[in-house]
């Protein structure tokens, strides 16, 4: 099995800045890529000295705008810059560039001869930003000018099926070195699981310059190693995932992968952004994934596509966990149990007798929470912007319902012992509380309320800010994520996450 190298892509403005990044991340990387197109113009003239400034092999890349780079001074100038960077080779190979990246249509005999004469290996690259590259083997063979060149194919997938096809076709290319990358959020699995693609390397970026590579989906090398245990992944690694859309941020991999490390398990848990739940199942079947956490918007789809579901899923009408049994997927719901543990921890009581609870929202999470509130003996009112959704959920559990609007403020006050915010409103919001980021902006907290917001990014959401200022006790949704994750961990591995934190 190929052990992919970890490549740090350097997009600093100066050579000194890039050299510092190599030094900082040295224990997490094997090779660096100097993106000359990001350097200041005066720095570009001095790139020849960069290999001697670092202690690892380096790739020379001068990427054109049409290939996703910044270099726009024309091919004549770029060719001269390549020549300047490769000329006057040092007798010590470590002081020369170890690799140079030429696009598939860039053929300058003098540069090719120089690279070969000085032992510089050529990466022959193809970048496609409007969909997948198919027939990978044929494409790679057509790109290589010599058997020593390493073909690189990077594309922006339109859907997860494009990434599934990449993994399927990669098997036909294992007899020569290659680099395969699916870019963007959909392509994250191709970076973490690059060993399954037989890829020569996987690209990362420093945290400090990660915004330069956000669109193409680079992971920082520390996360790749410490969160995903990249260097230890092999053909015996069992793969699990969290799937949803757009899945731009999730803490589930941190929770699960930490548990695998603590228990010495050769497992990895990855984010799996998907265009549909059906595509997630197809990807999982192709790669042998044994279990998936399911998040918005696929909790209902997962329930309908699973061959079998447990009683909690049937009662709640949402599935947030699927496990591969004997050739079939079985659906579970750990949101309800996870929320029960989190709420008990928050209010200090396992029962909600004589408590009036306001549930804000009527989506998949709200269903699990309403189910739990009912089980714990609470009385509730469902508040939602679409009245029919609020009514449907309320009738399922014998609760009241109302529109989420200022006219319902008095009813919300009646059900304000515990207020549970289940919508995505306020997620990722760093702004001061307002009508757009606070779903109950019209409510005046009195100070006696318990507010639980299932959002956990930011740690203090806008509605939590308002409640705290009024003297209320508040809690974000990380505890629910944690406890439901522990239950998923047990479903996936058969082992309790932590003996001190055994779910009921």
C-alpha cells in the first residue's frame, strides 16, 4: 500500500514567511510546495535559493490563473521564471527543487531537459474546475511525457457520486505514481483517505494562510495528523463518517477520533458532505464504511432508505445514525438519548414534572427533543415559523403549538421554564443579537428561564447572549452533540466511549 506524503502548500508573500511555515509544521509534513505565484514580485526572482532555506524536499509550482493560481504575467515570463528557478543546480541535491509542477499542456524542451539533467522529478498536472475527470488511467497515460513523470489530476466534483467514481477508478492506476484530488467540501474524503487512492501525496495548508485555499478544501497538517491520525491509516483501518449538507463545520470527527485513539482502535471518522443521502450510502458501500452519523438535512431520508429502523426512529420520525449490518443499513436515533443526558446535566434533574417547555423549531432535532420532553414528563409548546409543521409535531406528542412571531410572546412566556432552541438560526454568527440571528428576538427574558440552544458554534449564540444578560442559565448544544456521539460510538464499535460517561 502506498503511504502518501503530506505536502504543505506555501502561499506566503515572502520566502522567509514560507520557510517559517515549514519550520513550524516540520513534524507534521514530508514535503513542501512553493507556490511562486503567491510571492511578491521581487521575491519571485529569488526562488532559486528556497530549497536551501528548508530541510525537506520541495515542489516548484508557478500556477497560472486559468489553472487556479495567481500568475498572470504571460507564458514567456513564466517560462523564464521556471528556468531561473531550475538553473545553476547545486551538487548537493537537497539544495535543489526535488519536483517541478508543469501543467499537461506546458511543454518546453529546454526546461524538461534541465529538470531531467538535475534529477528534478516532474509532476504533470491537470486542473478541472467544472466537474470530474473520468477514465483516469487513460487520462494519466496521455498526460505523461515519460514514465518518470507523476500525473496529477485535481477536479471540482459536482456531487458526491463524482468522488465515489474517483475512488472506484483509482484502482486501475496503482502500477504508477500519481496524485488524485477531489477539491472543495465534497472532496474532503479524497484528502484524508488518499491512501485508498494510491495517491503519491495529499496537500495541506498552514492555518495562517488557510483562507488562500478554502475554496479547494485544504486541511491543515496538524488536523490531518492529530484529528484524523493520517500517518497510521492503512488497509485495515475501519472507516466511519458524518454525512449531511453543506457540512461546513462539524465537531463529530473530533469526538469520535479521540475515542478511537483512547481505545487504541484502528478506525477513522471523516466528514462526508453529500448531495443526497442516497449518494452517501453509495459512497459508503464503495469504501466499506461501517457506520455514519446523519445530520441536516438527511435525517428523514436516512430513515426512509435504511432497510430497518429501531423503535426510537419510528417514534420520532428521524434517523441520525446508520450502521451497516449483514449487507443492510439499520437506522437508529441517538439525538433523543443524547439530549436527555445533556438536559439532565444542565438542569440537574432527570424529570420535567410541572415544567413548561418551549421548543423553538419543528425540524429533525426538534422531533427528538419533543420525544424526550414527553418521556421526561414535561409539558411543551412547539413554536415554528410554519404553523402546519408546528401543528404536526405538537399533535404527535400531545403538545400545544403556535407561530413563531411576536404575537406569541405571551404564550412563550407561559412555557418559559425551559426554552430549547432547535433551529440553525444564530449558527456561525458573531454579530450582535438581532432579528436575523435570534429566533425569539421579540421575547423579554425575565431571568428565571433555562435556555438550551442546540447550536454550538459560536459557543455563546446571540440568543444565549440576551438570556445571559437577563440572568438566565444558558447552555449550548455541544453537550448534546457529545452525548449522542457517545451513543453512536457504541453502535459503531460495540464499546462504551468512556466508562465514566456510559449513556443509559
